[in-house]
């Protein structure tokens, strides 16, 4: 009888068409499912994840669930996954879970990070992780504009065409702009997001940060509910899923994890204990 497992994954999305399976396109889900099927000698192992990430987007803390159809310990499965996964995908932690574990049922929100790099010359080591901008950004002005988006709003202005969501009402619980050396980071927390929502917000904040728009412009376009009034969508490669949030008793902490309601579990972390520090 199969048991369940819960995994914490990280990946560099540069070579993939996103998380979700697609025909004739390499995806992270496809790679992970292929590895698990090989480890368990099955045709397919279905992996359930919280949301879908688009092509080129990275993840530092995606949580997935799947059923284990082989007599392997958690540690054996953990080592097997990392032995077969390509260098740009890693399983950072693995624990036991109910056989039908689906992280979407427990998800309380997600934190996304968008990285802007401001310097005259591009950085060859970060060109697939940051949006390179030649001119500096006014972080204070960006934060004032971003504060407009806090709370529950109709985010139609920040919704890409082709978005399959039933409606565009969403709640942003936290939005923060941070300067880190020659980078500026946008951190956004919410329960659910529209297609390209964070990237469109990032594109609008650049307009404010570089002085082309005033901070109160953000409130005006939010109220207008018109995508045509917003700025360009920021490139995908600057975006990463930082963390999936759960109820406190199910939260995945660095190095340890409280017992969930379904009983004792085993947890495995990499030998170096880096956890969320990767990638």
C-alpha cells in the first residue's frame, strides 16, 4: 500500500518551460516525475505542487507531494532523487506524509522575490537571476507606490491576457522593497496570484523607481482596472518562488519540522544543512 511523501524543491528555471507538464517542452514537473518513476520502477508518479511557475522562473522553496510505491526509506528516496536529478534541480528536504498528501489543501500563501540589478555593466554571473537596469532605483519611491497594493483589491490592471482565474480579486498581505548592495529586491506575500501579477507589479515599480512615474501613479492604474495602463511585464528570470506558507504546525523550518497532525515523520536535509540557502 503506497504511503505519501512531502518534498521541498529548489531549481534554476532557465532551461525549463515552467513547472507544469507541457507537450514537447522540458518542465520541472516532467523531470521530477521521471526521476521518481525510475526510482519506484513505475510508468509515472504524479507530483502535486502549489501553483504553477512560468518558463524561466526559479524556485527556492516549492513544496510538492507524491505517493511512494516502493519499499524505500525516506533517506534512500532522498539520496536517490538527488542522485538522479540534474544539477539545476535539487530536493532540499523530504518527509513522510499521508498517502494522498496534496500541499494545495494546506497552503496559506506564497512569498515571491523579484531581483533588480542596477549597474552600468551587466553581471555575467547574475544575468539569468536578475533584471539588469543601468540606472539606480529610488527605493523609497518604489515602497510608497507598492504600499498602494496592500490589502484586498481588484488586480485586473496587473493581470496578463490568457489568465484562467475566475476573477481578479486578490489580497497582498505584505510587499517590501529592499536594497542589497547593487541589487534591489521586491518581496511579495499573498495567498494566490494572477498570471504574471508579480512581474507586472515589478515592471510598474521600475517606472516609479527610475522617476518616469510618481508613486501615486500606482493607485491610479490599480483603480482603473485596465492592463493597458500598466508598464511592461518584467522578465521572468528575475522572479523566484521563495517559500510556500502553511499553518504554523505544518511550517517547514530550517533544519527541523514539527510533527504534523497525521503523526511522526522522518525528515532529511542535505549534509551541509543549507536548506533555504539554495540556490
